[in-house]
C-alpha cells in the first residue's frame, strides 16, 4: 500500500483486481476454482477494513494470478 493512501482507498482497488483475476480464471475454464476464490474474496472484503483484510486480499490476488498463469502456461502449445 502506498503510504499516502488509506486502507479505505486501497481496498476497493485491490478487491477489483482480485475479481478481475477471478474472471480471467473463469475465462480459462477454471470455474469451480474461481467460485471458491470468489467466496474467499467476498468474505475477506466483507469484514473489517484493516491491515489484515488488506493482507488477505493481496495474498488472494497472488494465488489468483498464479493459478491463471499456470493455466495459461499449460495451454500454450509446446514447440518441438
């Protein structure tokens, strides 16, 4: 988090990034995983907006991005 931004300014943007990543997973066909991650995101965002919530969303964003990269990597054709 930028030291000039408050958690109230940061969390909506971070939550949107998580949701965008989840949509990417859905587009890649990982709907069950996306649904579970969406539930986690909603639960985290719905609680107190504090440093723990921010950490949870950042961790979740990392997991979502990692899962999407793995799926994309597996789908790329291998060059012989």
